[in-house]
């Protein structure tokens, strides 16, 4: 049969062979379909499995939720100032304000340290009193403050927060403030003398001693 089929097909052109193949396959395709309507089965997607899960069971002693009514949110009453315990009504006075208007010795030191960490040389120098006395006799106060201005602008940057801050009163308008200022791994113990000047506190003297 194969030899007979080959002798019949070989003389045909490519188009003729294609037509002959189609005519032979059509009866086979018709037999497979059988003329019956194709039936599609529904696939079980993973998300459809949840339909078969049982409903959540309410524990004994608890009532079933009422799904027919909207959730009622109770009204809140504004708390009075006396009931405020978790938040501060005002920030502590030693938090940084405008440098030239520091209201307490703690605030002066906080502003001084923060401005130095931000390389704000003018803000640092503005916190010194007009009566500031240089810690060394080799340079006058004006020259020393210019050196401090250059140090803040180009020198090592300290931490923005000082440590071990202590304030000791020395009269009504004078305070001695001691603390530790860190420059990376190096620490310096400093002492600033502050005086009340025109309603604000200003640095009138400064001492430095290395922490051992």
C-alpha cells in the first residue's frame, strides 16, 4: 500500500500534495469530534478553595457579631490640660531656639553645640558675651573668637549633643556649666561661664581640660 501511495503522490506538485493531505485528514478530524458539542470543565483555582472552608466559630461565652448594623464608634471628648500625661505641652527650655535669644544656660549650651555641629560659625560666635575673656593671654578676645569662627567652619565636627551637663549657680546672674564634648573618639571636658546679658545668657569665659 505504501508503494502504491508513493507512486500516486510522487507525480503531484507541492500544491497537489497539500490538497491530497487535507482531503485525507478531514474524515479523521470529523470522526474525532463526532459532531458533539464540546464540554468545558471548570478549573479549581487556589482562591476558590476558601469557599469550602468552614465559617469561623465564635468561642463559647461570646455573642455572635451583628452584621446587620453599622459599627458604632463612640464619641471622644477632648482631654483637658490636667489629663495630659504622655506629651509635653511645651518643649524643655534647653531645646535649641534662636541662638541669640537663648532663655536658659542649658539652652545656650544646646544651641552652641548644635550650631558647631552644623558648622554655623556666626551662630556660635553670637552666643559669646561682648565681655568675653580669652582663656589665654597670647591672644585678645576678638582674635580668639575669630579663631573659634574658623575652627567651627573648617575644623573637626563635634557631636551635636553634649554629655554629662551640669549647671552650678554662682550668684543670681552667673552660671558655671560643665559638660563633655566629643569629637569622634576624642572627648573634651569643658567649662563655660555664663552671665545674664540683656535678658539672655551669654558665654563670658571658657576652659578646656582633656578627659582622662
